[in-house]
């Protein structure tokens, strides 16, 4: 199964858009929507400062380019924490650090071997400051680290990553941090639209698939439980699984089957409803799923197929790309770049650049329990 983005793409964010609002405007937007948890691809100080005293929780990230240095020199991890974490707590609520993105399974054995030592170095740096109890340390992985994911009970890790996964799981067990996975059912559907059921990937009514005594009515839950099965096969049943990225593009190239605003609204809207209900997976029904949705804004300069530039819930001017939770495409702007609207006129409370009052209320009810993957490093760079 294809992963949405490899680590080089995720790290090259400073050039992915040139029309986005600044962090203070985004902070107003998030407050208006009652969104209270955000993940960043780095730890930009301008962003963290802009969100001080807002109550928004942040998970920040250490880039892949830092792993080998941190693994070989714990002092580098201490310096990173001293620069990107310590100055902002407690005004900015930093609750987690993701060390590396999709490091395992990409044939870079040197970086893979550096992952757990770098995570340990960051954890030790936090512990030295008395912060390890409030800031968790984890890493995000592509769903491709699984050699098998269907049926979910047969989930296993790739043979090539097993030697790195074992110490990683031991670290999670010791520190109480979750295993993070980037999962995009869109790619499974795009790759095999004739054999993958669209209702199954969009959380819509369908017959489901049976795995022993469990029935799965959507692919995302099956992927989560496949990770639980893979961890159990390696001796761990004490680690939680969280989705660090998921989403659906509202537009794509001609050959990107399923990339439509209607499907994006259905995927994200139906997912939000399940999150709001505190729903768990068939294997873990009493453990509510924890999901970061990619992304807040469309990114007009992102390379690759058109879908890569159209995962956003909003255009840069603050208007919705589609009606969240409505199941159909919203009006929004007719242009992928926000219709040429000036970023300077961005107003999260304006009826022209945001939802109607009724729509905003519906969105607030669902987003209050949702976490958004937010590409704010781009915003701060452009606001300079």
C-alpha cells in the first residue's frame, strides 16, 4: 500500500505554499472552531509563540535530518529541547514530540538504526528538565512498515524493520508513549478501485469484512488493529496506537480515482462523527480512536500529483473547501488557491470567509473532539 508522503516531502514544508495566513490568524480560526490539539511538522518558535495562552495543545516534530546527530551526541538533543521546548512551556501547551517521520522501511539503515537512540536522547533531555511526565516522545511510521495488514489479526511488521521495531516497542512500553501510524485509505482505493469498496474506505454503510468474530466496516480501523496485532506478535500488548496522519484529497489528476470534494467531505465528516462518539475499533472497542487529520489548508506549491495540494479543509482565505460533516461538497471558493482572496482580509468570523452560523455550529460540535495536522511552519516563514 502506498504511503501519502515520504519523509523528504514532509520536511520540505517551507516552500509548499505562498498564500497562507500568518499564525495569529490561524490561531483565531482554530479558536472559532474549538480545535484544541495540533501537530506541527517542526517546532517553529514563531508558531509556538503565536499560540501562547490559547490552550491549544501542540505535538512538535524533530526532522529526520537531526536523528543521526542526536543519536551520536545526546548534547544535540539537549540543545534542541532547550531551544524548542523549554522556553515555551507552560504558556504554550507542548504535550508531545515526534522524533522522525516514516524512517523505517525506506532502506536507509543508518537512519533506522539512529531512530531509537535519538528518541531516547530527546526523552532523557526532557527528563533532565522535569518534563518527561508531561511531554511524550514518539515517532510516526508509514503503514508500509506492515508486511501484512489483512485480515487485521494477521498483522505483522516487515522482516526488514523488525530489528528496529523491537527496541522501539520496548521504548514505548517503558515511557508510556503511543505507536504512531500514517494511514491513508485513499491510496488503497486509488490503486485498486475495482477491488476496494468505496463505502468501506469512506465509513459509509457496507456489509463489512469479517475477521474471526470481529466485523470491520471501514479500512482505517482495520489498519489500526493490524498494528495492534503486529505489536502483539512481537510481545507487546501494552502500547496504544494513534493515527498521526489521515485524510482525503478534494481534487486530483485525471488518473487519481476518488479524489473529489464529495469523497473528502464523506471521509473526514464520517470520521469526525465517529471520533465525537468516542468510538473504538472492533479489537479495542473501549479505546477511543485518536486521529490527526491532514490538513488545515491546501498547499499550492506542494510537488507531486494534484491530490498532494488538495488535502486541506480550508482555502488560505479561510473559506471551507467543502462542507465538513455534510457529506457533500460545500461552496467554498471555485479556485484551488482560495479564489485570489487577499490573505490580509482573512477573518475567521466573517460569513464570507467562513461557514454560515449553522454550518459553523455543526463543525464546532465535531471539531471539538478532533485533532488537526497543521502545516504551520509554512505560515510562520511567509509571515516574516
